[in-house]
C-alpha cells in the first residue's frame, strides 16, 4: 500500500499555450523526477518524502499525462525535454540530477543531449538509451491501433504487463491505483507518447561520451527490457549498475531498495 504523506501542492506554468503541472519541494541539491508512460508525478509521492529531507525535488507531469495538457499529436523526447527545461528555467534552476522511469529515462537522455551543461547526473530507472527495435516499433503500431479502438482496454491490459507474475498478486491494490490514474489519460496523450517513443533515436552516446554521474537501475525480470543488453550499453563507462530482483516497476516492487539507491546517487 502507498504510504500516507502530506499531499504536495501542484503548481502550473503556461508553456506554448498549454498548462504544465509540477511540484517543487525541499531545499538543497536539485533532483528532477520524471515519470513513465501512463503514469504521472504522483508515482513519486513516497520517494519525495525521503528525498526532500536534504534535497530540492521537482516533479513534472509529462506532456499528455496527469494534469499537463497535450502539445501535439506526437510528443517526441525532445518536445518533452524542452517543456521540462521551461519549467526548470521558470524556477531559475541551473544544474540538477535527472531521475527518469522508463519513458522518463528516454526524456532524461534527450534533455542531456540538448542541455549537457545543466545536467549534474542522470539515473535511468528501468529504461534504455537504445531506440525501439523493428519488432518493438510494430508493437507500438499495434498498440496505437488498439488505443484508437478502445483506449481503456489497452490501458487495463498494459499496466499489469509491467509487473512480474508474482508482483501482480503482491501489489494488486497498487496496480489498481495505477490503472485508475492511467485511465484518465486522453486518447491523444496515449497515442502521442507511443508515437514519440516509437520514433526516438539511439542515445547510447550520452552514456558513453559525456562525463557526469550516471546510474542504470535494472529489474532482472523486467518484461520490457533485456538485462544483458542494458549492461552492454554501459560497458566501459563510469555508469553505476544497480540490479533489483523483480520487474519494470522498481518504485513499487522494490521501493525500499530504490529509495536507498537514489539517496546514494544524489549524495
């Protein structure tokens, strides 16, 4: 069950004539938390309460997610990164750690490519720097077709598939909460993100060539990402690898271990 914490006040800025929702809490090193596909900034609630004891934490609803509106019919990783930069610039923040879950990791890489001087460190949480392979792109197209027919059915199928079989039983209540939140995502928001992820480029050069603090968090039983391929991406780099025993949703399946890991990352 999700622990009860004081609800953070969500704030809004206008970016290209749309509303962007974010939170800003705590003082110290700046940490930017970026959620994944079909999630929103509330996924970080339990983690924020720990990180804000010694850090300033920013969470942002990505384009077409949560309370942030849609910008277009395709939300590229660069589109998302530019939106995030506008939020951070509005807060007059210059350097920060980026921690991104899945889609949030793709966006963190795109952000670092565009704004390397602003990036203090990057943590890819159940994410990859590689683009979609051809089979994965075909799966995205099938998903888009399904969303057009029945968005809710797609979401109800997609969310449990992010967890291991055992976790689907152990975290049934949490999964139900995620599904309820995800069902609020508009058809345009779901499709725009699927299109953006399908067309994203290879950004392994970010991990291999740019010198800053890097971490890769892997779920050994992640149904979406291959462990060996992930490790190979960061071979001969200064990237720290942390492995958990379960699937794609480390913030739920391995919450305590994840919090400890993130605290060490931003020390």
